[in-house]
C-alpha cells in the first residue's frame, strides 16, 4: 500500500491554486492583447499592445489605480494604529472574557457588506443619528454634509470593515509569545517600554504583516463602499473593470486594467514587506518562522 507523503498531499492544493489563480491570470494576460470587434461583439485574438499603451498614456487609469493603492495604504496604517492596542488589550483579558471580546470584534462580519453600508448611511446621513445628536446638543445648526458621500465616509467605513482582519492576527501573535521571555526581561531590569520594543513587538511582526497585507488587499480592492458612500469621489478601478467587462463589453481593456491594478498592489505589498524586514529584530523572527 503506497504511503502518502507531503508531496502527494500537496497535489490537490497545487491543482486548486492552478485552476483558481494561475488559469484566470493566464486568461487575463491573453485577453489584454486581444482586440474587440464591436460590430459582432466578439473578441479577436489579434495581438495588440493598444490596451497597454492606454494604461501608460491615459492619466485617468493611473489616477484610479493610485487612488486605490493610497486608500489601501491609509486603511492599513489606521487599522494598525488602532488594532495593535486593541489586540494587546484583548491579550490581557482573562481567558473567559477573551471569547466574548472575539465575538464582539467579529460582530461587524456577521452581516453582509451592503447591510453594513446602508446602516452607516442611516447613522451618518443628514437626518441620521450623528447629526440628530449634534443638533440636540446645540453644537450645530445645519447637518454636517461631509459625514456622508465623501472620502471621509469611505475611509471610515473601510476602516470599520477591515479592523477585525488586523486585530485577529496580531492578537494570535501575542498569544504565541512565551511569557517567560517578558518575565526574564523584567527580572533583568528592563522597563515595560523596553520589553515591548525588544521582545513583544518583534515577535508580533508576523501577525502585523498578515494584518497589513489582509487590510491592504481588502481596502484597495473594495468596490461597494466607495461606490455607495463616496459620492462623486467614489470612482474605483474595480468599478471600471466591472463596467468594462459588463456594459461596455471591452474585455481586453478590462483585463489590462485588472492586471495593472494587480501589479500595483503586488509592488506596494512587496514594499511593505521590505519595510517590515528593516525593523529591528523583525528579520530574525520572520526568517525563523519560515524555517
């Protein structure tokens, strides 16, 4: 009877990755050099770099991609700043309360994204809860217009939706730290800030990296939140890709835009990884985790 090895078990995973990731990528690359016969509404396998030339020469595409990348970066940074203290606080809770904290943290994910978006529209609208409360307190006379259909609203809701994906990996990394290391540092006279900077933070860099990558990908690729809450500033490359694939029937241009966005996100994620490796003590932790 043949013995299953890790190599055998990896075959199904490799097939799923090939079918689910590599095949669509290959199709996008092929479609990006096709042309469209608008009279017959069919794609023609006529090799052309016209679509790629548009990506380079048309500033609208660069603007949309840059806007998406900046939105993802801003959300990642804000989520890290808010999420790290939250993760530290959860890690300090008694065991029984950690489960409660996890349920509360994941509560926003129990409903669909559209439900959450429309709930925020109710809260932040001109006649919403926030404006009503400010009026009742006599702080404003007219509703605050920037609370809805603005970049502020988009960034706020993106942060709200993505924060759990930052907190969870950091919290798990904190839970995996050997508490004896911290106790030894204190016995040697290290102050709490020194123990955190030299032990806790470097050991939680893998969790921070996972959180940054997850939040960045989710925020940069979000289409519904900017479209429904961003107002006139809600244009995104994802919305344009959806329109090109659907209404405009320009699959080659849509494929080119999708690949361009993917390259921009990959380059930005690689830069984030490089910066994390530059942090003191982080390189050793990450390299040790890969062994």
